[in-house]
């Protein structure tokens, strides 16, 4: 059984816990870009990122010990709708608020939002890579 117990304030109790925390943050931030792409600022997202499933298969699952991979993949796929909904709610609120409050042109506002979310996704990805380097299964 995959032991991932830790609250947001606690340190994880295992390497898998550190990996799971970093994976969740990465997947959530990654999903922001997808949600922005489906918003009225979608034109600002030029390059389509990997899908949620492809990211799990290509990047997340291989970092875990083989004995945890099936359970982990199932868990992350079951969480997809929750992550998608929370990301969608956040991005919709962010876009609506920014467009309403700003005196800038829509292109400028959307570009700034994309830059902000892409920066968040990039930092989450780097944190993921650092965590994999420290705790993950080493690839050959």
C-alpha cells in the first residue's frame, strides 16, 4: 500500500510522500495552463502542454518504485476531475477578475496571466524534477 500521509504543513513520512506532494503541485499547476487555454484568454497559450494522462505516464509514474506505480496511477487518474475542477474555478476567477479590474487591453491582461501561470507551472515542474532527483527512481 502506498503511504502518502502528510498534511500540507507536515513533512511527508517517506520518499514516496515527498514525490506525491511534488507531483500533486506539478499536476495542479500544469492544469492551470489547460484551463487558461479554454478561457477567453486561450489565445495567449501558444503551445499546448502534455495532457494530464500523458504527464502522469511520462513523468510522474516512472519516478516511483515499481511496486507503487499501478496504485499511484489509479489514484492520480481518480483525482483528475477534482484537480480539473479546482484549476478551472481558480483560472475562471482569475481571468474574470483581471479583465474586470484592469484598464489594459485584453491582449495585455491575458499575456500577463499566461506569464504568471506559466511561471507557476515552470517552478512546480522544477520542484518536481528536484524532488525526483532527490527521492525518485533513477532512470538509466
